[in-house]
C-alpha cells in the first residue's frame, strides 16, 4: 500500500476500507446516492475503478454512444463496460504521480461524473422502467417525489 494513499484516505473524511493492496472509498452523491471507488495499487500504477450503473435494459447503443462522447471530456478516468455490460469509470495513475492533489482530482472526477451522469444514463437506458414506475405510482396515489428528476418521462395519459 502507498503511504500517500492511506494518508489521503484518513484526511478525506470519506468512509474507506483498506484490504491488501486495495483501498475502497465511498463517495456520497446527490443523484447517485453513493459511488464505491476502488483504488488498487499495482507494481507501477494505481488503478481506479468505480461502478456507475448496471447494463442498460434498453437503448444500449445510445447509452454507449453517450458514454463515449463523455470520455472526450474526462480527466484521468474514462467510461468502460464489463462483460455483462455494466458501466464503470476506470483509470490508471503512475505510482510516482500519486499525491494528495492528484487523488483529490481523480476521485473528484469520479464523483462528479458518476453523480452528474447518473440520471441521464437512467433516462436513456431505463426509460420504459421509469415510465412504468410513474404509471404504477400515479395509479395508486403513491409519492412520486423521488421521480422528480424524471418529470420529462411522466406519462401524459
């Protein structure tokens, strides 16, 4: 484990756990309530891995195109999908470059992107499920407060 990484975790105020060569940090968000980010120390680099969303139920091509367009603007991380199609943010930093400032920037980029893109990913890849949830809640008079971000998907019928 890199001493600078442990020191950064202690100073960050975030919930974290160190097991072997992996430090797992929990990032609190607004739209995506929490993002788990793993920082894995290798021989020559620090790998950054954060789960963003499960594989889209629909419209995968549009979701993937949107993610690839976002990759052009990101700092130190990029969107990737695993063998199941689940969406992650991933990156690598040379061990020699790991400082508090770099960790702040990289973890900040993960949080900003995972939280900031979450509703768009849901709207693109889970539209039918969101519309179904709207219909179910409206038909039963249930609260729709947590669907407010998806008001544009509210059924009009």
